[in-house]
């Protein structure tokens, strides 16, 4: 499974039972957390997301609605007896903030906390089954988006054909990489005889707080699902620009330029109680748009 569960979809002020930004991304056995606004651990409990499975946390920037819930989550993990390592990625200053909060409370975490300061764009996590990249967005302070990419072998096994050619199962991994098989008597079994082309790996891009910036379309080109903030409706474009945020139309334009398969919009201003117009406006530009609704899991 590859999916994103929305834990918080509002902007700076919690309102109308909407919470600050936080998302849980499931990729098979991996569970990632992107941003950790106030109340995130309550949302994890409410939507039955197992916090103990989270091993990587990504913080986009140091506005409170994106990280004020982090220290509570970290200490709760310790109180619950966590022992496995935890990896946190975010602006370099976040390391000192976390340490200060732990120091003044005389708290020692029972697990190893590894921190990685984000300063440049590029690959920040490389695993045999997935990778994570970060990219800069244009906000009032340094801010990063993230792309999680699924890795897949080039080929899939045609098991019936492989059995028919009497290829031992221990060789299947090499077949997935595209290798041919040579029998003991020197006969070559072509890879395409016993495999199928694999489907491309899926990808999810989280574009954090940002003014309208066409460069984001280049950075997220062709991803399966793009999340882009849409703090305001189109009639408040000037306010959006002044506050370094985007509108519905601008988010949809980025999705269109990036040629993504699906767009999720969120980070809604507390100015709005109802969200119907957000969807209508965005879909007028990019039809395959959905609202990022709390408690909903969107498959990638």
C-alpha cells in the first residue's frame, strides 16, 4: 500500500474542527510523518495511526502550525517505551529547539534521536525500497517540500514460465533486475521469456507553504500525487501573495504544469468554514483535484 492519511488540513489557526498541518504516509511496511502541527498525536490516536511505526519525521519549516506538536510526540514515544531509533529531518535550528525543550524538562529519551538539518535541495534518504528528496519552496522563511518515491525492480516474474523453464527460485531476484538465465548445459533463457515489464514506481510530493512558484512544477514533474497548499480562494490572490501563500487556481496551475496524475489541496485559511468552493475552483483548472480531508486516506 502507498497512501497518505490527512491528520491536519488547516493553516495557522485551528478552526471548524480542522487542525494544523500533519500527514502520515504509508509505503508498505514504512510509515512517515510529514509536519507535526499542534494536536498531531491526538489525531494519530483518533485515526488509529500507530505512532510506534513512525521512524522518519519530516518538518517543512519553523512556523508553529507545522511543528508545535513535535516535542509532545517525541516525549510521548519515550513514555510509551520506544526503543528503536527515530530520524527527524528539518531546518537546522529545530535541533536546538528540541534539545532546549528536553533540557528544561530534564527529559532523556530512551531511544536514539537522529537529526538531519535541511539546507540544500536533493536526496535526503535512500533505501532499497524507497527514496526521499527535499526541495525548496518560496515562503517567508526557509521552507522545504518532500518527494517520496517508491523503488521497484525493472521486471516482474512470470512464475508459470519460470517454473516451465526450471529456473530455481533463488535466481528470481536476478531475473527481476533483467538478467538472462543460463542452464547447466549452456542454453540461454531470455529474460523476456520469463518476466513481465514492471509498472513504474509511484511517487508523492508534499509542496509545503509557498507563494505561487512555477519552479515547483519542474521539481515535482510527473509525480503520481501532488499535495499543494491552497490557503485562499482565487479572489484573494493579492492577500495570498502578501502572505507567501497560494490560491486554489494557483495550486491547480502547478499541478497542470507538473503533469501529475492527482492533486490534493489543503492548508485552508480559518477565514473559511465551508470548503466546497475550494474544490470547484481548483477543478476548473485541474479536474482530478481532491480536498485533503482529515481522517481520509488517499491512495497514491
